[in-house]
C-alpha cells in the first residue's frame, strides 16, 4: 500500500487500509490489480480522475492529424491552371497534410494516358523540395492516382 504522501507502508490488511483512508478523508484506490499482492493507494479519487482526464486531453491536443487533400488534374491542363494547382498542393504540404493527385480522363482522353503520366511526372519533380511520392502513379479505371507526403 502507498499512503497519501507517496510512501510505501508495506502489506496492510484491507480493513486497516480502509480505516487509514477514512482517517485521512481520502479514498483507497487499487492501482495494480495484477500484482501480487495488489497495490493500493490512498488518494483523493476525484482529483486523481480530473488529473487523468486533463492529461488525456493534453495528449489529444498534441496529436497531429494528417489529412489527405485531393487535387484533380486532366491531361491537357493549361500552364496557369497547373501553377494554381501546384501552389495549392504546396500549401497543403506545408501544413503537414498529404496530397492525393488524381489525373482524370474523360471520353477520348483515354487515348492520351502517356500525356497524363508526363504531367504527373512533371508535378512530382516540381514538388520535390517540399514532398516525396508516397504512392507511385497507378491506373484505376479512368483515373491515375498518386499520393505525395510532406518531407
């Protein structure tokens, strides 16, 4: 058993431990049930629970959630449109998010898959200082997808 000051008092019968907790106007809490003998501690349980919730909240706050942002391209994209989409991808990578690049083919554009792959290759070279290709370009139906993650 561990008393309110954090000192180990050794093995104590349950009724004596409860009496000590009642005298200190605190609670007897089982800390390690699997230990032999089980370890109990005399603490203010409501304060203990509050501190645990506060620690969990801080841990959740410090976690970084990575989002997957999608940007869609077409094989015959104009230069200005390409630059705008490149800039938005750079912004996502600077924020720490991943980028999913989708090259979409409509109708007869399926004949120009090689042109689409060239655009994706150019994009991966242009974005190289900020990010690296996590998932290489691969064909899925009428789309080629590629995932870029921040460095």
